[in-house]
C-alpha cells in the first residue's frame, strides 16, 4: 500500500528521528512511503489562537497537497486532529484520508501482532495526548506498544490529565503550563520507569524541556521510536 507521510512542523524542526522511525515502521509493514517535500504547516497554531483566516490559508494548501485517495499518515495526534476536526470547523468537512499512525496500523493495515524482534525487558509509562480524544484514538497507541515482546506498560496516577503544553497556552501561561507538566512528570517518576512514550511531539517537546531543566531521571520518546527499535 502506498501512503503519504505528513511529518508536522515540530517533527521537521525538532524531531527528525521520529520521522525516520515512522518511515521505518511503515516500510517494515509493507508500505511504500511518499513524502511530499513542499508540505508545510497544517494551520493548527493560528487555528488554536483564533486566527481562522490564516488557518484557512495554511489548511487549504495542505488539503490541496494531500488530496486524493492515498492514505495520509501523521505521527502526531494533534496535527491529525487538525486535518480531521479542525478542517471541519474551517471548511465544513474533514479530510477523510488522514490517519494518526497507530489507527492506520491497527484499523487499516489490521496488524494484530507486532512483526518485530524482542527487546530486553522494559517498563514504559505512556502519556496520552489530549488531541487523541478528538480523534477517538482511545488506547490504540498503547495497544500497539503492548504488542512488543518484553515491553510492559506501567500505569500511573492521573494518567489522563493534560501535560500542560496546549500550544500557545505554554507561551501565554508559562508558569501554569510548567506546573501542570511537572505534576505529570512527578506522577510518571513515581513509577520508577526510565522511559515514557507519547504520540504527540508537542507534549514531548514540552515535557522533555522540563526534564532537562529540572534534571529528572526519565526520558521521553515517541512511541514509533520504540516500535522502530525492534526492527533489524
């Protein structure tokens, strides 16, 4: 199956390794990955700030670039939500060919067991990004990780709470945003895990910054990096 990868701005600017991991995962599952080089922002930042005029210009270009029947796979729940839910608000209809990575793997490719190598026994916590609720992802990202042999997902208290990023909220309300993020990280660190994963690079950027600033004993990764680590 041919798919098109929408990398997202944060992945392009800060998390190139996530894009590489996403391609590795998709190709391992038998997909031919196309990457339109002239893709830009999906329009989410101005959309979230109420500047819908600017958001429409960016979103319209993204829709034009990724139009057609070829599935568009996005390794970020927030940008996938923008194209599916945000575009419905902007234009009255969503992009029906857009999928967050885990839902594409589970619901389109119908993967029921992970075709990768075993890893050393590892305990990992998982942070669900808020935008996953808009997409109706539920536990799809966790279910995909649980297919990895020797990986155990560790629950933690108040796991459904926001990390505090919220896009522009982290800029306009930096003190409050940091407090929310540190509370999330405190709960994760209480489990004793060395690694936690998430499916949104906004959350990862925010929490990784707090980890580095406060020298916390945990690392943050995208879940597709965990999957790609099992591929020889």
